[in-house]
C-alpha cells in the first residue's frame, strides 16, 4: 500500500508540476520496531533517474542520520518507556565527530546518553590524533582532564570522567554546554 501511494504521489507531482521527489518514510512495524527508508519511483516516470542510483552513499549523509533521529523521536516514547536505542554520532565531511543533538533527554535511558558521550569523546580523540586504535584512559582523564583537553575546551566546573560514572544531569550538561564546540582541543 505505502509504495503504491508514494508512486502515485511522485507521478502526480511530476505530471502536474515537473517536480521529481525522493520520499523519506518512517513507521513502526508489527513488532513495534521503528523503521525508516527512502523511497522513489523516478526511474519509472518519463525515463527519470533514481536518486539512490546516482548517490550511492546517501544513507551516510547527515540528512539521513537526522531523519533516523527524527524517526526515533516520533515513535520512541509511544510506549512511555525510555528509549534504549543507541544515539548515532554523526561525522562532518572531514570525519570529525559532531556533538549529538538530543532534543529530549527524558526520552532516553541514562546508559544510552552515557554511551553517546563515551562514543563522542573516543571518536573525537581518534580523529584528532589520527590513531584508530587509541583508547581513552578514563581514570587519567578524571584525575586531570586538562592534561587531555585544553582548558578553554570545557567549562572549568565540568568534571569529565567515565560517562558510566556520571549522573544523567552531568552527562546532559557535558553535551549541551561543555562540548558545544564543534571540535575539542586536545593536549597531546
């Protein structure tokens, strides 16, 4: 049913307005799993070319990651339970991880948000150093975070440590204020 409706929509929009479209969809299936996809029928309409055939890596684009986050936001809290799905860490064009944007912290389980901080810091350090196998020593970071980070990278009142040892409020603070800069400056 969904495919037929989308194809009809695309055919009508092209026929009457000369517009080609690529439709992003999100829904929950019968097992309550959140699904997302991109659909199009451009190749069937007046010898068109499909977007997916031209942009093969479209599923790694920032827009697709934003759409998946949107999907989670739409359906994650329908049951009233905290979301246990991992938070995706997006990368910019250079491969630098971006601070994850979390619209409503109350919709996520604390471990999920802690994992996002851990993933962000680890990916960021690997990006800055160029060392793919580098690991963060969380105990060393807790003892002296400014041995790892330049002092102006974080507010002085924010104490980073292993995110699993941080409260949900501290993790939220680290994401919203402490790491709001695009890039952290590391002392290496």
